[in-house]
C-alpha cells in the first residue's frame, strides 16, 4: 500500500507530438493517499485507460514522473512495481484450477507453499469462491471469472495499488450490483489503495471516496461524489454526472450580474472577471416551478419514478426541472425559479463564480 | 403421446445420396474385393478372411507399416514444435505480417508431384544444387538414390519444408486471438516467459493445434505422391511407405484382393489413431 504521486505527467502515442491535440494525456498532477478508494471517471477515449496503464507500468509516459511513496517508479516494469490490475474482460488461466489461479502471482514470486495456501483460502473466503477452488477456471461463469481476476490482484498483501479497468463491463446487470458492493466491502477489509476506472457514473460514485473526472486527456475536477454533484467545476462535470445532467444555458454578463434570455438571474456569489463564452449552470434538482420567475412553457413531462422531469422552454432554450409536487400540464405557461446558491456562471466551461459568502 | 416432426429427414437425404455415391458405395466395393480372389475375365472366388490373415502375418506389411509410423512420428516431432516456434516468432502487427503469411503459405500452394520433382532435382548428387553442394563443395557424401539414410533425410526435409507452414498458420491464428490483457495480466502476475507460453499461449492454441496435428497425422500417414516422385520407394524398399506398397500390390502386381484387404486395414489404423488422439487431446475439456 502506498501513496501515489503523479507529477507533470504527459503522454502521447505519437513519437513526435507537435500540438496539445497529439497528447492523450495533457499535464496530469495528482496525489493519491494510501488506502483510498479512487475512481477515474470519463467518457470513452478521455485518457483514463492510458493513465491507468502508465500507473501500472504497461506504458511509459512521454514526460513526467510517477512516485510510489516518494520513490520514482517511472522506469520500472509492471512486475517490479507491486501493483495489481483487473481488466475489462476477465483474465483467467484456463487450464488451471481456481486455487492455482489465485496462487499464481504468489508462486511466481517464490512465496512458500504454506503461506500461499493460507492467503488463497483467505481471499477465496472473502470472494465467496471457496467451494469452487478445485474446479477448472475455464468452466466458471463470467462473473465468477471476474471475481478470480480480482482475487489474483488482492491475494498479494504487498501490493501498492489495485487497479480496476472497467471490470464490470461483461457482467450481467443483476450481478453488477452484487460485485460492486463486494468490491466496496473488500476495500474496507484489505485497505489497499484502489483505483477504479469507469465511464459509468453510478459505479464511480458508489465505489469511490474521491472521483477524478477526466475529459480529453485533462482532469476537470477531483472531488467527493457530493462535491461533484453540488459544485461542478466544469460544465462537463455538471453534464456528465447527474441524471438528467446540469442545465447549461447561454448567459450574458452585464455589470457583474448574469442575464438569461433577458432576465436577471441570481447566482451563488461574485462573478469573476474575464473574457470568453459565458454560460449558466444549474442542476434540474435546483430548478423549481414557482409562482414568479422566468416565464416558460412546458413541453414535456416525464415520470421517471420517484420524481418527474419537466422540460420547459424559456424563449428558445430548453430547461429541465425536477419536480415532485403538482405537475404542470403539457403546453402550460409556468414560471421557473433557480436556487441562487446552486446557480453558477461558467466561462469557457470553467466555473467563474465564487462560493457564497466568499 | 408426443408426435415428432420427422420432415427433417428429407433434408438430409441429398447429402446421404452424395456420401453414398462418393464414399459408401466405393468403400463397399473394396470390402467386396477384400474377401475374393480375382482372375481375368471377371472371375471371382470367395476367399473369406484369407487376405486379412496373410497380410497381418506378412513381414512385408509389417516393414511398410513400421516405416510409415517412423516417418509420421519423425515429421510430427519436427513440424509441430518447429511450427509453434515459428508462429511465436512471427510479428503480430505491422507491415511484415502479410509478408510472413504469404511466404509461409507458398510451399503449400505447390502441387504435390511438383514438390517431389523439385526436391528430386534439387537433391540429385551430380547436378542438383543441394546434391552438388554437399558432395563437391562441402565434401560430405550424400546420394539419396544409393543411400537409404540420405533418402530418408531428404523425404523428411521435403515434408518439413512443404507442411510446417500449416502448423505455423494454424498456431499463428490461435496466437493472434489472445487479447493483450492476458499478456498484461501475466506481466503483472510476474509470470516467466515459459509460464506465459505454458498457461496462456499453449491453452489458447490447443484447439487449432489439435486440428493441425490431426491433419498432419492423416496427411503424412497417407502420403504417396511426394516420396513416390522423389525416391519411388527406394533405394531398395527403404522408403516404401504404406501407400507406395499398396499401389505396388494393387496396380503393379494386380492383386486386387490383398490390396483391398490392405486398404481396409490401412483405413482402420488411420481412423483408430485419429480417434485416440482426438479423445486424448479433448478429454480435459469435459471436466
């Protein structure tokens, strides 16, 4: 178990990158503390797998250093870094029994056979695969295969970090939930640093204490699930996390106030100065249907279970609101009110208002 | 009572007819010949199992069978490991992949009798490139028309040259189907190159390798054209393999009865060994 530091990390798959577009990873600086559960969240192709492979040593970064507990490991191959990785598709050694699969990483490192035995039994117990130990791994179901892949990562007690690269992709939906809680439980038991890569916000938010949101090779925000939800640092985060995502609305800034479709909108705090495209961001959870406010016309009401999503048009702009109370009818003229403490201005995508009270 | 739709049998009928005319009926005529003695003018005498008894007790048959097993054993022992080694060392991506694949496929595209003729000329002691090089440049006596060992070495090298590619191509197909994650996981698990081969590459190649070995066994056990063109079974009888001997009996001596009996035994051995081999290779999968 170790603290992980990424320092000025850049990576390009081209031999001579010329512009920032040639980089799959653009300048990553990150500190992950020992024993934490982290998630790397982002859409496909955002560089999260590249970052993971750099940490595991399968890729050498073009620039920058990786430190485990302040020791530079940038040039070490994967087997000398003491890491474990679980891949998207379960990797198991077909011809071996489940026991031998779990014992494989230990035996390769010359661990004494009685220690191997006790470690394997302990991990099998945790993963609830004890009854399968003597079966051939090839005959397991996909979710059990993936459990064995995880087990091979967890069986070594000296690992610096265990990494998961979208491990639930091939798992049936009803088993996904089970494995996810199993993983969370395992983290609490073994207390290893864990990094979980996914494009699924639910997986990231349920697994991790800290979520790193990436887009186009850049980290856009690092925070707890609550922080990402409550105060997205970038419109991308607001849109990517949440269902439905944050409303991102065109806005004009005049004399330090924000205007949307000609109406003044109260925001959380002072708007910073600067040039660029300005937008308003407000989550549907903080848009209310009220007696006064922005005039709007209801276009659609969708019942999604515990609440309803109301699509309303303010001028030509669609605003989504989440409503639990009395629902307006389609075509009805209503007024929308934004909760000021959760309404923010973004400039060129980045947060441009100060926290309330600051 | 549950009624079953039996209409499906009609759809099998055309195939059944096809197989009957190209395999079952010719085979039955062979069975018919094998229990009879033939003379000119289509005169037949029933002999029962006499040809089978004679054949199974004949030294000539034992010797040919021995040579056949020796030949097949040697070429399998060379071609399978060599094919795997070549497949492992071929590039998995890049511009050299098609170059390697085409180069590998070339020997298999050459007709069998051409292969025999090519190697015959190649190995001739006085004018062949190989023969001349060995005898006159390197000073190593080498004459496959006189020396049985030289003849054996030549037909084995010829077969290795002609057919190793089959093992290479099939193994290669198995190898490229292994996802990168397996190699990455093995690296992380600290596996040695031997372990990677033993626990990842070999198991993933197993299915295609089974096919490769089966095909090589059957083809080499039934081989006729190449050694016939190259050595004609000589010098003496030293390279007279089963099929060459069979043709000698059937068409040289026109002993159709004994030749038919030999064909059936030959067929039974090929079938038995193939079945044994296949059962052994796949028995682990059922566990």
